[in-house]
């Protein structure tokens, strides 16, 4: 499995999501090639086997928009791919 993450070190939520993703991969024993790219982005982008999962809204829903994908979105996507669902 190939897993990539584009995230911003300026956003503590994105750093937390990155750290969570790395722990999740290790704890689940997922055999993956992991690559990351740090750059100023509003939300992280997760790339799994060439499929990009990222925020598609052009305007936030409110002042403090939720980050997408968040940790639970990442878990769901990785579980689906791992189990071939």
C-alpha cells in the first residue's frame, strides 16, 4: 500500500493528524510506503494508492471549520483499503 500525506506544520491539528496517522500505521502493522510533504495548506491531503482524499469546499462552513480528512476519516479510509472493502 502507498500512503502519502500533504500537511502544514503551521497547523497543530494537522501535526496531530500526521502523528496519529503514523501511529495508526505502526500499531495496525500496515505494510505501506509512507511519504509526506509539508507545505502551507488549509487541510491535509491523504493519498492512498493514488486516490486523493482532500477538502473540496471552496468556502468554509463557518469560522472554525472542521478539518477534512480528520483522524476518523483517515481510519475509515485505511481500514477499507486494508480490508479490500
